[in-house]
């Protein structure tokens, strides 16, 4: 049924108000998440012996998910599944959709247990020093909070939202969570619209994602959320020589991201064949993680590769990266993911990519800060299959002033990286 001008205006205003509410709820929640991670990291730095609790942290995390719902450990995948279901009939999403069952309570849907469980398990991850991120849990928290708000409104109205409308809530929540964490509303909008399926352009969700992402960014900034410290790269004019250097680097970043995704899936597959016990698998892989952490400590004299390690991004921009930094962070991140720790992969990928880019630049006499940024967003583009979101993140997070070059790097890395992704459903 075609909407009248007044009907379109009414629905536009309704989704604008909903998105503002989502942003106002998600922004402070993400600020709380960031503060908790910072406090946990500081506690670990002050008490290095907490590293020895890595196996305990993995087992406790496994116990919490086993008790409250093993399916919750795949929160991102399940949220993506609901969003992809909602893509059916998206042309009607802001019009007169067909009503279907609610997607906030039943099997395979967003649970009210998800947000508090994610906060608790992410705190464990960073308290014991596993090499996890924060954006994965931030996106899940944003989507789950948006889902709660949608369910609350549907109860007040006395009828459930359609699956199409529920998808809009989840996309707006994901956009606000990503935007608030990085202080990058444009990247947040593009991430929210495309992360569930990069091949589907969810223009029906553009308005909710836009308003929610900007609102969440402003509200989290008002609470002085701490974002990643970076070094701004020097401009690179669009010349044939510079394009050739960027092409060779992007090919390498794409192949490295392909290796990262392949390794994640292979390690998960191999570990799953060792035993059927959820706890034994977590204990085995986390023991390997602890052993790797201790070996690296003996080699470098610190645990700087454990936890977020975001300082390594700034170090990479200044040309201060160790030649072993990418390998050390790569190993610890793969074992962290295999152990079932919660947090995310985006920040570790940014760290790995920036150190790789810095080392390449130092070896070939190229601008170090610029190629560290190219490595970060190039590897992220290949690993997530979201080149547009990564392009925006480069401009917002790194402050790079030459969009043509960074867009080229993100695009080439994406093409070279192959079909595999850190988000399993994209690789299927």
C-alpha cells in the first residue's frame, strides 16, 4: 500500500524519535563498557600475575554461557541472522509490512540476557589479559538494547513489530554501538547498514541508523569516552608512483587478512575435533594462550601484546613497531578467539594491520604513519568485507585527508582477501 505524504512524514518522525532514544540509551551504555574495559586493563597492568588466570577466565566464560544459553556466545551471528530475515520485503519496511512473530524472545532471537552477559564476560576477557577487542560486544550491546526498546514499545502499543521493523531496530543499535566506541558516526552508519550482509544495501534503515549513530556519538563524547589514540598520516597525492606503492601494500594487507580469517576458521575446526566437552576445549586453548603469553613475555619483557594493545597503533604510526609485533598479536588474538573469550576482533585487527603497514613503510622508505593507517583499515576491510565502513573509519579515526588513496587501499584489500570473513555467516 502506497504511503501518502502525511503517512510518510508520520513514519519518518516516528523513526527519528525512536533512533534518538536508541542513541541516548546506547551512548552512555557504550561509555560504561569502555570505562569497564579501561578499569579492567588498568587492574591487570597493576597486577601482572592476573595473566595466570587466563585459563580460569576462559572456563568461567564458558560456564556462564553454558548456564545462561550457549547460543548467546554467537550473539553477533544471531543478530545478523535476524537482520537478514528482516531484509525480506524491505521495500515495505517504512510502509505497510506484513506482521509476523516477534523476534525478541523465541529461539534464535535476541535475548534479554545478552547485554548483561556480554558486559560481564568482556570484563573477564580484559581482566585476565586475553587479546580481545571491544567493538564486537559494543555492537551486540547496541543491538540488544535497541531490541529491548522495540519490544517495550510493541507492548505499549499492544501489538508486535514486524520482522522488517525489528531489523531496523537492530541495525540502528549496531550503528550506534560502533559509532560510539570509535567516535565515528559515518563509519557506524555504514557498518550498521552492511555488516549483516555486505551485498544488501539497507536503504530502508538509513534514517534510523544515521540518527542513532550521531546521537550515540554525541552522548558518549559528552561522557568523555576514551577512543583509540592514532597518529595522522601525511597526505599522499594521487600520482602513479604513490598508487603503485599503495597497490603493492594493499595486496599484502588483503592476503594477510585472508590468512587471519582462514586461520580463525581452521583453528576453530581443529579444536572442535579434539573433544566434545565445551569446558575442555576452552581449558585447552586458553592454556595455549597462557603459554604463548608467557613465552612472549620472556622474549620482550612485557605483556603489551595482551589485552587491547591499542598503544601499538600509535607506536606503529610513529615507526616504533617491533618486527615481531604483528606475529605476536596475531597468535594471541587467534588463541583468544579459539578460547571463547568475548570482546571482538576489530581492534586486534587494527593493531595487527597498523604494525604490518608500519614495518612495510620502514623497509621501503614510505611514509610510516600513512602506511600504518593503510595497514589498519586495509586489513580490516579484507577481514570484515566492509570496505566502505573501513574507508569512513580511516577518515574519522585516523583523520586522513586524502580519501582517494585510502579508498583505493580498502577496495584492493577487500578484493584480494577472498570470501572468508571474521563474521562467519558472510563466509558461508
